[in-house]
C-alpha cells in the first residue's frame, strides 16, 4: 500500500509534467485550483485565437485566389504560393517568365568553354521549364488597378 501511495503521490515533477501536457493541470493537482483554472483558460484562449486567425487567413486566401481567377484568368486551384506571389508583382505571366529567363541566364552564365556552355544551356532550359508559368497557369490582369487591389489583399 505504501508503494502505491508513493507511485500516485503528486510531486512537483509530476505536476510540472502534467502542466506540460495540459497547462494548468499541475497547479490543479497541487491544490491551487484558481491558478490552474487561470492557466487552463489562458491556454484555451490562445488556441481559440490561433484557430480563428487560421480560419480568417484561409478565408482571405480563398477570396484573393477567386479575385485573381476572375480578374486575371488565374488558375485558382494552383497550390503554389510562388504563383500567387508572382501575380502580386507581375501584370502577366509573360512578364514573370521573362524574369525567370533573366534569372536562368544569371544563374548559368555564358562561358567560352563549349562543353561547359552546353551543360549551362541545358540547365537554363530546365530552370525555365521548372519555374515558368504557361498554359492553364497563365494570367493577365485586366488593369493595373485590379492588380494593385489584389496586392493589397
């Protein structure tokens, strides 16, 4: 019986672990119920705020994607954040793709060594293919004002 009382006795270490798992519960177990309830309420408020913020963020994301789809013929189902960020900075996908080409030239510069240059040309092509947006991912804002409104969203 003594062994069980030691096993189930609430020690500060057990209380700390309990509070780690469920904030405030360790204080509750140690008998400070007011403090325990305060920590539990604070933890609940933090989580509720987090989930509400996340829901608001998701709603704003959906609204901005639908806005882009309607006014720029963008692919609203595209899951790529770079795609939607690019629409903030470029009026069309063609403008963005030109920047991608410049980045490819910068990343894989010309050289006089013909073998190295062939590799770099292939690397440029691959980079451009992987980072450009074409076809169903094309977009074109109807006006600069709409693009600015999207950027604000």
